[in-house]
C-alpha cells in the first residue's frame, strides 16, 4: 500500500466550523425559524409523515406555496402543535 492509498482520520472529519451529519439531522428548534419544509417540520416535530399529510389535507395544518415548494410557516406550526390533543401528538 502506498502513502496515497492510506486514508487518515483527519481526512474524514468535517472542516472546522461545519456540522457533522449527525448534527445536521438533529431535530430543529421552532424558535428562530420562519418556515419549515414538510420534511423539516417532520424532523422538528417528530410526528409521522402520514399524520402530517392527513392534517394538511384536512386543513388543520396550514401550508403555503413558494414556487414549487410547500412550506409550513413557524406560527402555523406552533398553533398546530398547541392544538394537538394528547392522543394525537406528544411532544
């Protein structure tokens, strides 16, 4: 094996100041966020995809379109989570 074939641990580490993949996938906080993508809201709320899409379809969770993207405004996300019954969502 030549020197160029070896992989050092430092080559695998993210550059200083960047998040690791685990940190990037950690749940987001609602504070300071203006809007969520559907996937972002799923990660932030830890709710199920089917449940969220049902609530969007029924009008219980408001979304807005920006171009082709569908977003959930943070104020709507907070109002939705406050309105969930204990059996629907436990945060």
